C-alpha cells in the first residue's frame, strides 16, 4: 500500500425491499464510484432491514470502523421510514423537528400542503447538518462521520454534490482494464506472478461473456499511475508470449 | 409474527469489483427471490473485499446468526479467488484437492486441458459437499450451513436447483403490491394505522416515478394469505375515501 493513509468507508443500505429481492440496489455502485473519484475506498456494504435495533447497532459498529459511513433509505414520511429516529438513538441525540429543515420544507410546499406526513421528513437529530436536496425538497442529514441519504437513486445522485466538500479524501484511486480473449485458467499462474511482483496494485480478474465469446477482464487498481503502468507492461508481456488476443478496452 | 419458526439467512457477496462500483451486484436479488419461494427470509447482506481475514470473520459471525449463509464470488482459478481457502480456515478444515471435484473436472475438460489453474477450482475443504454446476463444470460447495456459489450471475442461477432440496424452509413468504397514484405524505398517517392494526404483515411503502407520473407502491408481505387480504381491504377503504386512483398492479 502507499504511505499515505488510506481513507475507508462503509455503506449501509437500509430497506426490506432490497433484502426481499423486489428492488435491485444501484446506490452502492453510484456511491462507490463517486467516492473513488474522491480517493475514498468502500471497504464494506451492509444491507439491513427496517428494524431499529439493527440500524442502531450497525451504524454504531461501522462509524467506529470507518472514516465515513453512508446510509441510504428510510428517510421518507411513512411508518417504515425509521432511519432518522434510529440515527438519533445511535448517537444519543434528541429526535425532533429540525428548525432549518422545517423552514426549508415549509417554503418548498404550497401553503396548506405542508401536512403531518411531510413534516415528519423534517424530524431528525435536531442538531444534524442538512444535506440539501435539489430534486424533491426533503433534505438528508449528517451527524459526525455518518451521512444519511434517501433510497430513491435519482434523488440520491442529485444530493452527492452537497457532500463532496465535506469529505477529506486521499489520492483518487486509478484503474485500468485489460480485456483478453482467453479463459482465467490459461492466465492464472502468470497473473499470480505479476501480483507477487506488484503488491501495491490490486489486480482483479473477472470472466465475461460478450457477443457470444468468452473473455477475461483484468482490472488494475492503485492510487499511483506508474505502478499501474509497470503492472500493465508485465501483463502485456505474458499475453504476447501466450498469443492471447487483447480486445477493446473499457 | 406467525407461530411457526422463521427461517432466516444471510448473504455474503465477496469481491472488490462490487465494492469499487465496477460491477453491479445482481446476485442478491436472484438469491433473495429464490429463498422467498422456499420460505426463507434474507435478514442481512454483506459485501466484503477479497481479504482472507475479513472473509473468515464474516463467515464465522454470520453462520452462527443465521440458519443458512450463502456466499457468492471468489471460487475461480485466479490469485484473487480465495473463498475456498478462507472457508476452510473459517471451519478449521483441510484445504486441498477434493476427490469428487477433481474427477468431475477431469472428465469435463479435454485430455491435456486440465491444467494447474483449472485444478485449483477443485481445491476446497476436502470433505465439503459439492454443489453441481450444469453451466461450466466447476462446482460450488457446502460446509454445514454455508453454501458457496460463484459470482457470475448466469452460472450462479443454474446452480440453485441443486441446493433447494438441501434446505429446510418455512411457509413461503407471500406478497401483494398495490400501486397508487399519490405521494407518500398523503397516505402516511392512514397507512401507519393499518400497520398498527396488522402487526403480522410487513407493510412497505415505496415511491416510484413511471411514465412521467409519481406514484407509491404499497407492498404487503406475510406468510398468511388471509392476513394480506385483511390488510389489503383496509388500505382499499382509505384509498377510496381519499379518492386516490389505483393503477396497474405488478
């Protein structure tokens, strides 16, 4: 690993609908790519149900383990939205109407439309920092190193911009992919030798099946470009020796 | 909850490619839906990196907590495939060539093609039970309540059939969805009352945006159809009172 301290994070996906298989989570991939660009590595993702004790315990475990924790889901107006109250409990903070969130939502809705259900979206740890929501009004919030975002992917995406400047990242994690027309077992030994020569590069090997043909994507990841380049050269060397075709890169 | 013991499970998705956001996990949803049909509930999913200590610790934690644990990924021939050796360590079992797996793969490949890389796919806890793979030869395996499957979604799917008969399920979990042309805040209070009247039904509320229109999907889940029906009637009642349109069901 590099000398620079690695900045690591965890993601907590809150929602029975993901666990039941009804909804396909896509927020993990969105958050991970965005964090990579800031030099923050996602070390763990947990998908957990809408159960207060589990949310409290998971948040308390992960916020000690990681520099940053991101939660998605459970901040809407209905009875199954219990993230804000659970986070208050996890941090031992007062759960109640957040002044700024109340005034923000009051302005967002037409007069008379700011009903009880909508007001619930302004209930959270009363001293939380808001995460602004340009898409649909209702804000997310942040307490210490924990950032709470909604579950709806398009709304979540629109809110990341308001968090980037609050995070201290490391070196951005660079990656390069080499797509080969081969199968993993043909290159396993050579690739393992390259990994041993380049311990600071994370080398992944992923079989793919595209347009009726088998292939393997080799993914090199490191925060140092020269390390990726060295690794790349060593791979190209054995690939040529073995007469393996290199296909289009992504 | 029903009197019958709930059968619960955990899923461990092993792979840096999911954590980096490069690959979108779809195996969670596949496994969850299949388990639901067997009456087994997924209580937790963890996505973890290709690091032995983390795999060992996570498997050992989850196999005590849940009736069944399913892992995906890391059972191929390359250096980053460390699931089989990690499971051996977690259970304190000998990691080596599995007799039946070796003979199975030897028959699968043409003479002379069963090279070192391919032989690695037969290395696992030597006394594991195999999970047969009709798609690409290399088997998965099972030790006690832990079932290890590959990461490639199409191969994983093809192997579930060989596990179903090994699992003891509960009552299949039934679900019904009611799609409403409304927003969550309009129904939050009424829905909360229905949930209080029907504590054995898991009621979820999920906003959607389809064909340019907002809506809310109400999902009712229980293993008892009559409970779902009762809940459904109570929802239809308040929906009619509020003049909310019911849109096509899924």
